[in-house]
């Protein structure tokens, strides 16, 4: 039986662990923290519970495939709650609440601005076809430039417009700001602005509109807690509070890992740690070629986030998911694009306590606020900036939503880009990994079968297909297929 070490119990590592333990490999998963999930792990403040990072789930189909190939049925293992409406979007002159119903959304846009409803239906039709053509590209590895010459790539090109941004593709349909931004703010899931993100990624918002958003009772972290249970049920092993020190390499071949000063031999190593952190901490620079430290410094990275976790003494009328757009959203995007700071922030609010009694004591609420901000390449006094951002957000909530939350705070924790790097091992605090520009996608993204060292495989947002939970789970499916095909040939 071949032995595989998985470094990191984030979503990609756990999905790979489920799949490979079912395939008959001896699987050991090493996690540096107490809880599973990586940036999707639970966070506790007194009697309050939060999801540290992602707070909603979309495109269940990929996770269903992971569970099915691991011998389980997703809906029998985890309780999902479909959200309707999807979220509340607050602009200066309008509040939009999209649903999965295309006709309801048509009327919503049309009521705001005549003609925008028709633009929405056209957009939806384009995205449906785009997803059909893109899906084959997301499901297979890009290990060679010749992969671009395959039939499915040529089939996708006419509709994905690779050199056009999400913003431009929407602007061609309708120039109304709330229309464009309500269907492009999802580019922040990639850590980019809509002016940066390639138009191919507009399918992300369609996944929400076409397939829905889900809440898991007890938080999204319950998914990864369950995945850990099922790995062990499949005879895999998980070691928490066990950081890996090094990947052992000889003659460009990985042969094991070093853990707590002890060398442990493995046939293969799967890395689910933040990619650039892994390259700079888990390998000796001399063992790398494409991804030496000096080369990583020249890469382009996503934005970061400042996350505020609040335990409140009552439940407020925030939507389950809510985005408050800045006063001048175009200016905000431009500054974010250029790595500049602004106090005219756009931010996201997660208020699960309105539907889930497991997140906070009765009558109280666990409120999560996230503001996209530049990563650590933009030098900043984080202690001072943290206070400034926090103050601005509370004031904006008071001004725009008529809710003063400050007197109701009884628990609080803030995570800044500096904290993401120091405490969560995220290179530059860039929580969405390497930027998703074209020159860092598909073949030009770190390969699922790692190029620099043999017997090393990559899962997670830093490899193909990219950042975001569905694509992270897909990276695990790709890696499990690569290993299975390799070993079936022997």
C-alpha cells in the first residue's frame, strides 16, 4: 500500500484525503492547527462561533462528486439550508436582493432601470453557455502547453473572451452601475477587482444565480469537520497541532516529510498549505527551479482582507449575506487595483444567527464583517489602519443601515493582512493566493503535479483551477485522478 502525506487540512487537503483513502492509499493528513479547515476552520469567542473565512457554499455538484467517489452521499452527511434571497446588496440609490428565479430578478432590475432586466436575461443566457464550455477545462490538469490545443479549449475560446475583463463584458450589456457591480463583486472571491478579473470568471456569479447559495447549520466549518471524520472512517489518519517542518527531497524526488524533528517516509506528498508559503518554508531553495524565493517575489498576488468578528448582545436585521458598497465604488475598485488604501470602503456582512441557533447564545448574534484591502506589499502601520477601518465600518453601518452596533459588542477579534501572514501562514496576507490574471492561470499556474519536485502534488487555491471552494475541491479530484492513473499503469 502506497503511503501519502497531505500537508494541511484545508478544503483541498481534506477532499484529497477522502478520495485517496477510499482508493486504498495509506493517507496521513498533517494540520498545524487544532481545528480542521485551514482558513475555513471555526473561530470561537466566548460563547460565539464563526467561520474564519468562507461563509457560504455554492455549486454543491463538485462536493457531491467528492463524497460520492469517497463512498458517501453529501446530503446524508451534512445539513444544507438553501438561501432565498441570495443576499442583500446596498448601493447609494438602490438595494437589490437577487434570487435564483430569473423572472424575479428581471423585474427587480427592470424596476430599477428600464432595459436592465433584458440585459440581465441576456447575461444569464451567456453565462449558462459559458459554464458548459468552461467546465471541461476546470476538470483536467494543464501540464503542457499542448493542452491549449485540445478541442475543448478551442470550443471555449469564442465565449470566454480571455482578454476582456468581467467589468467590460458587463458594460457591453448595460452601463448601469448597480447592474454591473451586482454581477461582478464576486471577482473579490478571486482577490481581484472586476477590472482585473478575466471575463471567464463571470461564471462565478452565475453559479450563485443558477445553482443557489447554501448555509450549513453550525457554520461552513461543519463540512470540513465531517470530511475529517470520513477520512478516518476510510482508515486515513489526521494529526492536528502537528506542523510539518520540511518536505524531504533528494535528486529532485520527494521521499517524505520532517515533523517535529523526525523524518517520516512517504511515496508521495500532497501540499495544501498556502503555495508561496510552502515554497519558502517547506523546501530548500536549492531544490526548486521555477518557484525559488526570488521568483515568487515577482509574482502577482491577490488582495487581502480585514476580518472583524463580533459577538453582539442582540440579533439585528442584517441579511444573512449582505454587501455594503462604497460611496464611490469605481474609485474604490481603482484604488484596490493599485494597492492603495481608502476609507471609502466596500464590505461584506455575515449574519448567520437569524437562521442558525448554533452560532450564538439565544437572543445574541455572531456578526462577521469582511473588508477587502491591499496585501502586505502595500506597507502600512497595521495597528493604526486597523482602528481606522474598524471605525469607518461601524460609522458606515450606522449611516447606511441605521444600526449602531458599537454599544452592543461583547466579544471582538480582528484579523489583518499581517495576522493572515503571521498566524495563518498566508504569504503577504494574500488570502486568495496568486492573482488569477491570465499569465498565472491554467498552464501558467503551479501545476497539480508539481513541476519542480517529483512525487509532489498540489491542491488548493494556489494551483489549477484556482481559488474558491468549488475549484479547490476540483483540484483534489484532479490530483486523485492523476495518482490513480499513474498507479493503474504499473
